């Protein structure tokens, strides 16, 4: 995805140690399941057995839905046999959630209603609220959109009463979807933004990503692609931190829809592939329905109308098999357009009729009326809250005035008493000394403030002087020296070309070429460093294949490697995708590889390898060269130290390349470091974020 440059800094920081935490959580989950099974094997209290079965099903829920359903059926059977209401209520609720993941919408609604019945009997308001939420979500997939709105409004009312802001966020999101379906852009966006405000407050990344995705869909449908781009950028940044496969597949489908809208079909195909992989692994048929529809829309945009009809039919067939009728009018309408493009107007007409059949104007009107009534209630509620707030503000202002008057009177009285006391007891001399003491303290504070500012400015000046000295040194020596060789040999060849034989002339040209190449590399680093200091470099993070990026970066230096007969190995396989700014990372790789060549002995080896973590990849560029002492390593990335050495073939260096590498890695939110021993080679490491 092309990222907006002025939004790059908003990207969330990569969680370096998340992989270890996730692995621990999964191991802990398996341990808990095994423990609960062991407890149930010897448990005589049947009610506790039911609750343990429910807990096992819950732990299986996210990644092993089929296993979860097996344990829930066992729990329901046992709870029914002992008439255990609380266990039945919990089991049916968990089964409703699991059923919606497998696409069994009707079964999900049945279990939510059973759970709601039991929890109503138990008078558990929180559980009733969660069942309202579930029913509003389940009904949204079928033809009963009005019923879904009914339960969503009940969710909103109960969430406000219980002060449950998480449920409020979900209710606002669902209301926004209803407005979106009625093509009311402003109200839909208003409630999505209210939902997002609560999501950000809670910090639950799954909910934040879903709301950003919904906002992006809304804006893209109204051709507001630049605004949608920001929302999908936020989705892209959040995906690496989302580990619920159900949510992740939903977000990949949403991203594919955006890329189809802006006709970036390669990116759309990539995200559809990711979503399909998850759907096949975890069996999410209603997410697969959306994937078929997006595939059909992409083929239609590519003018592959016959293929698009195949995927529209797959979408409709799978939807009907699981009783999901979400957006059927739009699907049939799109299918009719495809037939029309093929000149098959009979089929186009029949599909248009199907679209009209599913577009129940009476139900749509009822939903609009229900939302209008809801808006009216909200306005009345806001007016009441405003009146109450105004009355409360007036009361607080009155109390404040009374207290202020009282405090003022007391202060005036105390001030008068103090004045009399000072007038009688303090001598003129003491007053003068007191005044002088005050002036001295003021001067002391000013001096301390100025001294602190001077220290800060001295530090800045020291860094600026170091940068200036480095720049002048490069211009005076490192940049000037190669030109002496270039000009000297060029003039010699111009003036005395016939005085030398073929081999001598070839040697002179080789020196000119090597000096030019060295000078160009130095100039490129110098210009990049100057741009970094002026903060004019703009970072554009995109998805790249790591191997291809490294190969592209090191190819220009293969000639230097061949002169030393170096064996170069890039062991990184294709297919490892990273999120980074291509140009700055190429500078990092080029400098590290060039240094490896420079400090390698003849017939040596350079090896490029990697190590995958959960969210990052660690790249290593290792050589078998002269190595470094600890003192040299300490000064590698410091401009003040001026660390620079000649290579094994007397190649010159400025030390600027590694400083530039460090600055560019910081811009890409990565790390860089080195390990080495004298005469045992060097290893330079840096990290980049993975795209899964």
C-alpha cells in the first residue's frame, strides 16, 4: 500500500519481544486446557464439570472452533441432565459465538436466544447485554436487518445504563452500518467516529482496526479515496499486532476492496490470497463469501466479465448454503451489469429482478423510521443533558462566587494584620537588606538559567562543529584526492597517449574508473547525509521482497568483490516480505556490503543471512576480513569519533557511511549494531519489520 508521507510517523512501534509473549500465551492456554481435563476426570460436582467444559471450549474458541463446539455440546447435554441454568446460559452463549465463526447464522441466533432466556431468568444484566450484542451482529448477516437494528438499539440503551463503553462502541459501529446501507454518508461517518473514539480509549487493536476498516469502506464507496487511504494506512499498521485469525481475514478482505477501487490489482490479489489462506485453515465460510465477491468485483473492473460472473455465482451459492443474505441486492445488481457488458440482456434483466426482490423497500423504510426515532430520542437526551449541565454550571459558579468572596475577605483581613505587624516590627535597615537579598536571589536564578542554556547550546555547538569538521575533512581530503588521480592520468593519456603500451594505458584507465567509482559512492553518501541533516528525506514505507531488495542493492559492488576473488553468498530465500523505505534501506545495505568488500582479504567470503522473529527479521552481513577492536566498534556510529580506516587494498573511507546507516535505520524504526574480533572478520546486523 502506498503510505501517505505525512502519516508515516503515526505508524505503531514494532513490538520486538511479542513473539516470545505470544508463544508463552499459547503454551499457557494448552496447559490450562490439560489442567481442566485432568480436574474433570476426578470431579464429582457435576456443576463444576459443566463450567470446566465451558472454559475448555472458550480456550479452544479462537483457533480451534470445531473442538470448541464438541465440548460445548458435551456441556449442554450434562447441564440439561442436571437442570443447571447458569451452565446452560454460558454454554449456549459460547456456542452462539462459535457458530457465527463457522457461518451457521441460524444456529447462532437460536443459541443467543436460548442464552438470553436463561440469563433473563438469572437477572444477569451484563450477560443480557452481551447477548443483545451477539443477536444484533448475527441478524445483520441475514434478511432480518430490522431485527438486527432492534437488538442493537437495546444494546445501546443497556450499555448506557451499565456504563459499558466497549458495548457502546459496538452499538455505534452497527448504527453507522445501518446509515451506510441507507446511503446516509454524514450520519454513518459520525457514528463510526464516535465508535473509534471509544476504541482508541480502550486500546484494543482488533476493535480499532475494524472501525478504521469500516470508515475506509464508507469513504471508498463515496469515491473519497484520499481520505480512505489514511484509514487503510492505519489498518495496514495495525495488522501485524492482530492475532485473531477471524479479524485478520476480515481486514485483508477490506484492504482488497480498497485496492480494487483504486485499481491496484496486484495488491488486491495479494490480500485476497492472505484472506483465503486463513479461511481455508479455520473454515470461515461467511468471510469466504466476501472474498468471492471481491474477486468478482476485481475481475469485472479488469473487464473479465465471464470470470466475474463465475465468482458472483460462487458468492451467492455459498451465501445461500449458510443463510447469509448480506448485501444480496448489490451482488445481483453487479452480476446484472456483467451480463449487460457481455450483451446478454435477458440474464441482465433477470438478475436485476432478483436484486429488486431482495431489496425490500418496506423493511428499508422501517429501518429508516426506526433510526429517525432513535435520532429524535438522542436529540431530546442531549437537550436534557445540556439543560442539566447548564444548571449544574450555574450552581457551581454561584458556589465559586460565595467562596471567592469569603476567601477574599479573609485574605484582606490577614493582609491588614500582617501590614500592621510588619510596620511596627520591621526596621528600615532590615527591609533594605531583605530587598537586596531578593535581588541577589533573582540574579542567582537568572545566572543558573543562563548557565543551563549555555550547557545545552554548548552540546549543540559541539555536534555542529563535529559535523562541520567532518564535512570539511571530506571535501578537503577524501573528495579531493580521487580527482587528483582522475585528472592526472586523464591528462597524461591526452598528452602522451602514444608513449605507453596497451597494458599501461589499460592500467591508467582502471585507476581512473576505480577513482571515479569511489568518488561517486562518496558523493552519494555525502548528499544523503546532507539531506538527512536538513531533514528533507521523506520516508515512504512499502512492502518489498527482502532477497530481491538485497540483490538489487549489492549488484553495483560485485566488480570490487571479483577483484579480490571474494565468494559472495546471499542465503536469504525469496518470499520474505518486509515493510520499509526502499531508497534509505538500499543505502544501508550498499554501505554495509561495500565495507565488507573493502575490509576483506583476497579469496575471502561474504555471507548474507537472516533470522526470523515473530514481527521482525534480523539481517546479518558477515565478512572474513581484518575485523575490529572494541575501541573501533565503540566509535563506529559516532560522528565525533571520526572512525575511519583503509581497506585491505588501501581503499579509503570516511566513516560517514555507517553514521548514515544508523540515521536511516532510526528513520525506519529499526536497529543496527556490529560484532567483531581482530583478524576474525566482522558481522553487521540490522532489523526490519516483517509483513505476514
